[in-house]
C-alpha cells in the first residue's frame, strides 16, 4: 500500500496545499485509526516527515483533551 501511495502521490499533500514542493516520505491516515479511520487507500495521504509529525502531535493533543 505504501509503494502504491508514493507512486500515486510522490509529493507531500499538505505542502502542496501550502504552495510548497516536498517529497513525501510518510504514509498517513487522514482520519487516524485511533479516531475511527479505516486502513484503506481512500483514508491515506502522502506527507513529508515534518507535516506528518505536526499532524500526529495535533492528534495526540486532541486525544489528551478528550480525556
């Protein structure tokens, strides 16, 4: 699934939204598995490490606030 994703989306999707061009290195679940997302192709996106780390931190912060 990872190789297929990077073949389809070689660039970081978040960087593209912000007008930057960065090679994607991380397979990310758009809706995290912990928040009910599924491990299917339509729930994945290619991100660079920096964007993936920022998204993961935001998800962890949300989880802590829910507790």
